[in-house]
C-alpha cells in the first residue's frame, strides 16, 4: 500500500538524494540528456521494489532537469536541450564574474519551479486537464509553429528574420528521413543512415559543444572561468523582484508539460521569449531574469508532464515516457483508474516530488564548487576532455559512427553561424519541434480535408486563438522596438 509519508522514510530519502546527484552530474556533461538518463535507468530498476524504483527515477529526473544549467552557464555548452535559453542568458553573466550568482539563481528558480509544478499538479488537476484535452493535432501543430516563430525574439533584437531563418532551417533538417504517416523518404539522397532522420543529440552537441571548442581555439585570449566565482546564494530580494516572471513561467511550464509532445524544450523557449518581450531587455546580454524564466519553466514542466502520463497514460514528454516504461515494468497500470488499481500511489508520488525537490536543491549547491574546479582546468586539458565527452555523447544514443560525423558537421555549421551572427538556439528548437509540427499539421489536414478554412476556425476556437498569437508574434517582432531599458540586470 502506497502512502504520502512513505516517501519520507530514511532509505527512500537516501535513494532519492543519490538519484538527484546522479541526475545533476549526468546532465551537466554535454550530450547526456535527461531522456537518455531515464531510458538507461529503466532496466536498472528491474530488481528494485516499485516504491524504490519510483523515488530513484523521479529523483534522477528532477536532478537532471537542472543539471544542464551548470555547463550551460560555466562553459557555454548546455548539458541538455532544455538548458539552451539558460545558456543564452547565463553564460554572459559568468563572463562578467557572476557565474556563482547565476548558478545560485538557477538552482533557486529550479526549486521554485518544482514547487509550482507540484502545487499546481495537486490543486489544478481537473481544470488544466480539461484544457489539455482540447489540444488535438491542429492545436499541437500551431503550438509548435508558435514555438519556432518565437525564435525571432531570441536574436539580437533588431534582426528577428535571422532567428526565423535559423528556426526554419531546423525544421527542414527535421524533415530528413522516412516520415511516419505514409513512410515517404525525404531528403536522404540515397543514404541509409538518414532513413531514421537526423537525431537532435549530435546536432545539439555539434552546434554548442564542438562549435564552442572551435571558437575558443580561434581566440587569442580565450575566456577562463575564475576558480572563485563569488557569492552563490542569491539575496531573497533579488529573486522576489522577478515574481511576475516566476508566476508566468510556472504557468507556461505546467501547460506545455500537460500538452503531449511539447515538453520542457518548448516550455523554456516560450518562457524565455515571453519574458524577454515583457521586460524589454535582451536576455542574451546576460540577465538573471532570463535564467529565472528558463529554469522555472523547465522545472514546473515536470509536474505538468506527469499529469497526462499518470491520469491518461499519455506521456507529456520523452522522459516521462521512460518513466511510464519503468512503471509498466513493475506492473503499475496508469490511466484514469490509477487510484483504483494502485490506491495511494499518486500521494506517494507527490511526497516523492517534494523529497526530490529538496534533494536537488541541496545536491546542486554541494556540486557547484567541484563543477567550477573541473571547468576551470587549463584549456589545453579541459578542451580535450570536453571533446571526448562530445564524441561519447554523440555515439552512445545509437552506437553509430555516423552520429559522430554529424556532430562534426554541425560543429562546423555552428562556428559559421556564430561568425555570421545567426542564432543557434532557434535551429535546435526547429530540429526538436519539426517532427511534431510536420506530423500534426498533416494529420490535421487529413481530418479537416472536407471542411474549408473558415469552418475550421469556427469549430476549433483554441486553434484560432493560437493562429492570432502566431501572427502577433511575427508582426510584433517586425515592429520598431522600444529603447532597451538601462536598469540593472542582476
């Protein structure tokens, strides 16, 4: 019999803390994503009891969602795709000598985001679930389109077209391979390796990891991370002043988590883009609020993604799909009758998420200084180590040399894009969301083939609202910008 207080057993707390520490370390290494960590753990939990498996995996999940921020802020290489916006706002702060404060802010934001996700998961289940159920293929496609269109707001500000070019290039790359509706082969040029498409892990590692190495090697005086990063615990007043961004990002993270397929990638980019427009500042100049927007949404997404996974049996994200596989391995049936088949399991998971959040917070602060010592090694030692991790991270997903070649190719592309001042983040988002946009749009076209456009607008009001939002995003980005605020960013 499961219970809420079972999660606070000393052995359970120890397991959860170990999982959180493992998740943080894993995700801080370039290319070792949250999804990969969750997938590898499924088999390892076979010999565990259901309770220990749940608390260990959720601890790892919570830790790994934050872990990508460490390398993102310190060395400009996001450990996970979700940490790309954190990298954009946080690394410039590290170069200004505020790396410790940026990391402390990201940890605090992660904890607050987790609390928001837990609270909203418990309180708002019936209301938000009703909204999420209204998202069919048409609405999911428009949501993906909106996420990519926001890429224009993640650029230098005056040139959103560069961001859109980058984002749609990512969508084009996502079209490579055999599409999943009719099995048509697209843009493979006779290559059997491209039949399954271009995986985003080598793309991410190449564009950020290898490109960063190439960039640093070309600098006469490369940036060196100071071993003393200063204050790590952010003042309470500094954090509270971003209360609007915290609330907004929590809602964005929860809603995008509930929508199947959207996941933390969409949550962080959307929250970052909305926050940037609301503040009137460029977060990429180095801004604590950008770190807050990204990390709060990233972690609030955990609670949101678990909601459809547990109540409907529909994974809200790739990591929760691995979590469902672990539950299935232990004979736990999820769905509308989960409380009937496994009495108390939802309350046990609520307790587990609370323990995991506290464990993540404590482990994160404990691991910052060792991380700084590792990343502040001399460049002639650190860069080869990072290069090895880039190669290993690209290879381990499918055990294919072709992925390593892809990683090198995208590393060169990333270097060229940096020199041309074309943002890389939108391209990564396009690669990740491209399949979701393509498949859901074409599926919607099949569903609505006997209806005209105006009938679709009338019958799907939520989709109509999203169309208006997409149009306003494009139009608003092209309009003259207000003068950037000169207020302090930290």
